[in-house]
C-alpha cells in the first residue's frame, strides 16, 4: 500500500506539476452527510449541488447519478448542466441576471427558478397565462453580518418594493411557489434557522403559502487546524448544522411545512481536491525565507481570500536534511507580488525539486483559475485513476486557427 507521499510523488512524476487531484467520493460523502442530518429531523428537505463552486463534468455527472439536483446561476451553467445529463426537473436557477429569453426558457421547460428583482418579476408577468401560470420563487435580500442589506434579491424592508410585489403577484399568470435567500457573512447553524424565520415572515407579509423555502448555501466545511487557526469565527460541523436546521423546521411546522432547500458548495467541495506543485528555487530575504514553485496562488485561491490553504512539503521520515528554523513563505510562478500560495510550516528546510502538497482547494479553484502566465493545471481523478482535464495546448490556449 502506497503512502500518500509515495502516491503524490508518483503522480507528479507521471503527469508533471502543477497538478490537481480530485476525489469525487468525498463530494458525495459530504452531500450525503448534510442530506441525512437534515432529513432525519425534517424529511421534506433537499440538498442541491452548487455548480458555480466547481463545475467539472466528472463531479456533475456523479452528483446527478446519486439523485441530487443542480443549483445554477446563469444560462451558461444551465447549458453546462444539461450537457452533463441534467433534465429540467433536476435544475434550480438562481443568479442576479436573467434575460427575457432565460425566463421564457424556464417557463416552457418548467425549470424551478428564483427571481432576483422586481424587474424580473415584472418581465415574468408578460409570460405566464391564466391557463399556464409562471411558477416561480422570489429571492429576499439578506441582512449581512455588518448590518448592510445584500445587493442580491428584493429588499422586503422597502415598503415601495413590497407594494410593487403585492400588485404583481396578483396577476393570474404568476404563481409564487417559494422564497429564497442567501449570504455567506455568517456560517453558523443559527444563521440558517434565522433565514427560515425571515422567509416565513415574508410569506405572511405577502399572504402566500410557499411550497419551498430555499435558505441558500455558504455552509462551511470542517476546517483542518491550519485553516481553523486563521479564522476569526467558529465553523459548525456540517452534520450538526444540518441537524439543528432540521430540528428547527420540525419544531416550527411538524411534518407539514414547506420543503427546505440547502445549497452547499464549500462544505461538500473543499476537501475533495488537492494540489501538487514543485519548488524551483529557495531565497533568503530580510523578512525571512521564501520558496518559489511552479504553481500559482490563482490555482488554489483565485478569489484571494485572506485565509490560505494548508501547504506541506512531501518528505520521507528518514530525510537527513536540516530542519528549518522558521516557516517558509511559498510563492507561485507568476510575475505578481501578490502570488503567495501560503506558508510551509517549520520542518525540513525546503530545496529546489521538492514537492509541495496544498490541501482543501476543491471549492472556487479549478473553475476560476485564470489562463494567466501559467496555463490551468490538469486534473487527475483518484476514483477513476485517470486525467479528466488535460493541460491546455498552445492552440486551445490562445484560440489559434486558420
């Protein structure tokens, strides 16, 4: 049986670096954990997969085959989902921008969607008919942790907007099926219970009985110690979080309430991917030792979060090298000063040629990594034991053609 270090070293030697490693079974396991924790206490519930967080076809097909729906936020993502086998009833469309064509498409194919504005609802009234009402949901703007109102959704604290909504939903061609809200400024279980209560209050305000309450995503994964030490807030265990939400919904409605929808991204993806990169040089600076590698910050943290992923040298137990006296800052191979991937902890002194393992990079990484200086890294699937995304060639990188 190969050790992780031996496995990673072998794959890096075979496919080169930088290289992503994907374990889709970790995605499915995390989704099942959330689903089971929520449905055990509140059966009328659902977990959907957030496509924007990682839209690899290999993941989408597996998620669909295990009975989960896909949450998409654009027509582009909808087409991507359908290309990977999603049927209309397996899609849920959110997002801040929907064209009249998008609305018509969802109406004709009975695709669930949540509208983001009064303007989108106004457009929907021109589509639905008395014989075939437009069945849709409305997104409510969330109050963020800092007290500000989110730019997404409808501000139901705005009396003018509420008056417009009340008038528009009286249209016999409109059938409001659900309410939606989402934000990532809080990730604790109580936040999701608060979302349920907030949407319930809006339903009473509009005098509707929604069939579902979509409480969004933003659920955090269980962080490794290296990430937990950087956080300024606690992260609830996903199973415990789902259990608290389920109990809250059951206490509120028993078994007769609306369907609760949760849309996890980070919670099911963060631990599913690792990244391998190789050190090419080691330098000493007045501010400490640095190592430069052939990978890039933009591969593992394209959103430039202040929380860096865990980075470790791959070493054997009998390595005779001298230990380092201090952590080593790990930089990428682009020409940008900001390209710091993370920090190598105190251990063996890094050397050119050493392999570095970066973990917890499954969310917002491979799908956002830009084609900037270093082409996107190939992706190796641990479960299928093959490359599922090749390193781009020069031709498909620049769109060359005659």
